[in-house]
């Protein structure tokens, strides 16, 4: 129930179908022992607490006073945090500009201003900034000059796509910056994803009147998908804020996006987008305009990958080994469709019986080759 409610709220702008379903779910839950604190805590973990507050306020359901106050306090805290981050971001972009460092803002620092009605609806853990490879050290030095310091963080090699995060406390709020030398981890990197190529088609936007740049709409769409849903299997599973980013980007900009350009690098784009419908239904106008196939609902909608190598073998209890093995070898249909971009037919079964086992084998080889420095416990 909690996951279903949060999934419906994973978008910036709602519509009648969303609010009818939300109201129905909340009304039906009234007769149960309903834990609002658990719902709100999970919304925070998924990065969508402000969106939950926004969408619940748009239903006809009357929130309990304690839940409304808690959500409102989190929203106001987020609003203040957003203002502090924006001011700090302007400070960073200013010193970069004054010292000849070009940059592209990534993820929430750009999306909050480009596709969300208010940046406070898009929480952030870090501010991600892509710079030219030759400017990485200079950019880091400039951040040191304005008070940022290296965060306590495991060592990061020179081949990692970003530097060790830098942190500065501003008005009591820790602000973390990740300077990217590459857009994505090497497992997801494409040759065309250089700063220079991405800059050619970059879009400009404003942060409190200050000019900033980010990836084009088309590059953003592919990047958000890769970052949220195609990350290496050892990375944290997708969060619902990644769903909100994709859905909000498409619904706000579907008439502006060059879909032919998207399909060149992301041929399964409409398959992937159609799977999101079962978490938070697409606006009927957008669904029709993009001719999305949403007829057949997959199994285990929204269930993330939970097998090896994400979870170590020792994490699975004796009673959970069978489930653990299933999560590894035969993950949810919805996840397979999202991750590999295929719905049905021979290609789908090839993914099940060939491609996914091959992915696991590659990870096994990776752990084997690094066993001298990484204990074999996965």
C-alpha cells in the first residue's frame, strides 16, 4: 500500500486519474491500522516527500492533523534547503565563470529548475557538475577557495567518473558537490558523452536570474534513465525520485523533445516509458501522443533488483536463500523490461536465459580479478 501510494505521487503534475486512485487508496486504508509516519519516512528515503505533500493536498481526502503538520514541516524545511543550495550554486558558478571553467549542471540541480514547477519539489543529495577533463583539478581548487573540503569518503581512483565529494556547511546545511570528469560510470559511458559533445546541444536556464547550462532535453532523458535504472548492479537500486524525473520531463516537454534523436541512442525509450505507466499512469494526452503500449501489466511492478552482487550472499539468511537466488537469477519481469528494454517474444527470453546470466558472469569475473584487494564475500 505504501509503495503504491508513493509511486502514484512520483511526478510533478498530477491529473484526475492519479487523484481518484490516491483518494480511493487512502479511503480504503482508513479502516486499517495506518502508519503515517512510516509512509512519510519512506517518502523521504525515496526523495519524494515534497511531492507526496503536494499531491495529497490535491485530493479530496482529509489528512490527519499530525500527518499534515509533519509533511508541511518537511516541505518548509526543503524549501529553505533549496534556497540555500541555489545561493551556493550561484556562488560556485560565479567563481567558475570568473576563472574560465565551463560547466554543465546535472540531475536535480538542473531538473528542479527546468521541469518542476518549483525547485523545492526536487530534493537533492548532491550537486553534480560536469566539467572538461582538463578543468577538473582547477574546478576542485576553486571550490577549496570558497570553503569546500573533501568529505569522509572511500578512496576514488583516477578512472572514477567523479572526484571525491566536497562538502561545505552553509547556514547549518551540509552541501555536497560532486565534480564529474565523465557523465557516467565507465560501464555506462559512450564515446559521444564527452563534455565537448554534450555542450554543443546544451540548454540554458536560469537560477534566480543567474544563467546556467545543462544537458539537452534528449540527453537529459537518456542520462536520467541510465543513472536511475541502468546503473551497475552493485549500485543502489532506483528510487522513486528517478521515476518522477522521467515522468515529469516527458510530460512537460514531450512536444519539444526530438524523439528521432532520442531513438538513435535509446531505441527502447518507449518500452521503458510505457513501464512507468504501471507506477504512475501517464497523462492520457501524453500517452496517446507517444503511442505507448500499456495493455499488458508486467509482474511485480516497481520491484527493484535485489539479488547478487547488490546484496552479498552472507546477507541472505538461511530461510531467505531461495528468494535471494530467485532475485538474482530470475528478477522481476518489470525490472527486466526496464533494465534491458524489451517486453515480450524471443528477444525477451534471450535476455532471461542469455543476456542476464552473461551480466552476472561479467560481475563474477570482475570480483574474481579484484579478489586480491576485494574480499570474496558476495
